[in-house]
């Protein structure tokens, strides 16, 4: 049971399928599947236009999505785990369109009504469609990361961070993305504290992130300052306060928050 989806933003090197878990497989999209998919105008759902028009318009702006991967999924949880793993691995955007489904359970209905793999967040600043490749040498690392992400979704200490990280990359507004990513950073703090019920000070999250992902003094200082900046922006959004330099830096701050959140989750998963 489950469905196949065509994915952009990620590509697997090599001809052999990559098995992540039972019922979850990655493989290259064949030329025939690519032709049939776009010929049937399924891709138009991404832009609400026929596929041919969508690709022509996208190519004019240098934003042609690269659909090179087919992902076999069997559950909502598996889809979220794959999406999160791809983002943690380094993918900037994951977009998906249905190729085929063969189940009548609630998962199929959910997928038809809500493409929960589609990244609805805006493109990263000053960038076009970007594709991350999983090299042959990194296949085992991707499988291990997927396994850890899937396990953490049942772990009370990490499930909030994983869920909010996934949601952050589905938001249409960067204000919402930033708030989700701040929750990620704050929710990871108790994992590094002996007293999980203590009241947070204004610099606690920044200090924790700095020591978690900074490998030397220089990196820790940089992470500390970045997280304080993210925190100030979070406060401006929540309390409806105009930032000192206006709203023009929101995209950059949000991308910084995404990078720090991803590094923090990876570090905890790899050391747990």
C-alpha cells in the first residue's frame, strides 16, 4: 500500500534504488515517466497551469524544477520523515507531485487532499531551483539519518523539534517560518540542560546552540550572535514591533534560523 511521488530538490547518484525502510524507497525517475507525467499535465498543479506553460514560464525566470527522483511512501509519517531527512541532509526545497497511488486507506485520501511533501515556502533569496545529490558514498549516511529522524518522531524529547522543523518548511510566510524555527531551537534546550524545568534567561537558547554546533570559540561566538539576532526578530514578530533596520532582512534571518536549526537537530541525532 502507499503511493509513488515525483520529487524535485533531491537526486540519488547511481542506478540502484535506495531503500530507506520497509515500504520507503528512492529511485531515479525514468525518461518515460518524466514524459508521461508532464504530458499528462500533472505538474501543472504546482503552478495551477498546464505543465507545458508552467515549465516555459519557469524557464524564463531561471527556476525550472528538476524532477529526477521517485519516492515510494506508505504513510503520512514516512512522508514527513523523508521530507525532514532531505532538508537536514541539505536540500533547500522539496516539491512533490503524484505519479501513482494504489491504496484506498486514509493515507491516500490525505495525500490527494493535502500534498504534505510540497514545500510551499518561498524560494531561498537570490537562488533558482537547487538540487542536492546523494552520492554513492553518502547513501548509508542518508539511510542512517532517515532512521534516526523516524525514531525521533516517537521520542517525546525530540518530536516537537522535528514536527516544527517540518512545518517551518511548508509555510508560505517567512514570519511563520521563523516562529516555527525558534520553537525548534527552544525545544532542543532541555536536552542539553540538567534542570529541564528551569526558567529560561534571555541568552540561554543562544548559549545552548553555540555550544551544541560550534566546534571552536570563533564558531560559538558566531552562532551565539546569530541566535540572538533571530531571537530579536522573533520578539519583533510576536509583539508587532518594527525591527530597527526594517523588514528587509527577514529572508536572510529566516534562512540563518533554518540552517542553525538543521545543524542542531543533526548534531543531536548523530550523538544520541
